[in-house]
């Protein structure tokens, strides 16, 4: 069961604060959430509340209720809680959501272009079917946009297609690169498309080091 329009559930909050009736400030696309939490991606990734900065938890709540422009770009050094926050969100999303690292996404795009993609049942998946599935997904998350060198032509075209195809729809990009680095390793167009959404840079230490176990979502 999903939450009705006008009601948002912040997946990073519990108890009395979990359900909050809101009137979206804008007409940006909302995210439908289920009442139950199901681990859809990265079961080995800790769902540790202490690893999610409060500012990011607040942003996710705003995004869920349609108060933020898409795409949402979350930057910061490793270990500040970016992926943990996304897992908490995706665990509450309906099944129509996607999560890949940038390397995984680029590789899947290459397989689709070459006609070498197969479904879990062993059937061939065409490039068109693969792309339609991405376009129709409720939420798409791309993690580890962390190019050390100039992006290859294929990698560039894959990211550009994704940004163009998901314009106005929930797309979350997680990166360790600042925008000046995006311009250097991709170009000004990609950086402009990312800046057209909501960009947040998280500061802080690597909470995965010397941290005590926190509350699990």
C-alpha cells in the first residue's frame, strides 16, 4: 500500500514523526512510498541512522513530497552517509526503482547497445526495452559518479541520455566530485544539467571508521 497524495513518509524518521501531511510547494514529481520496508538493493550496506546527516534526511523528506527539483545530486567524500541514506529511501520505494553504480550503468548500456543483454529468465533484452524500463521507473539512483580521468565517449553518452530521459522525474546522482571536476571530466553541459536540479555537498568525517553500531532502519 502506498501513501496518498498529500501525505509524505520520510524513510529516515520513525514513530510519531514518520507521517506528516504536507502540501507540496511545487509541482515537482513526488515519490510514492510503501508502508513496509523491504531491502531491494545492497543487503550488505549498513542501514545505520547515525551515518545519515540530518541535512540529508531533511532533503529526502522534501524530495519525497515534491518540493525539490530533479535531479537530486548528493556530493561529498566517502563515508558521510550518502549511500546509506539512499538505501533507506529505496527500501521504502515501490518495486519500480533502479540502483546502479555509474560503472554498472555504463556497462549495462554497452550490453544493450551490443544486443548482449539478457533478462534473469535468459531472454534477450533489446536496447529499446532496457531504456523504456529506465524511463518508466519511479526512481533511478546512480552511485559512485567518481571519474578520476576524462570520461570515455560511451560513459559520457550514457550519462547524458539518462539526464535527458529522466528530466523532471526522480533521478538521484551520488558523487565524490565537485562541479568543477564534473566539467573537467565530462563537460559544461553535464554539469549544467546536474545544477538544474538540487545540488548538495556534504562535509564531514568518514563515519564508517571507528564508529559504534547505530540504530538500524
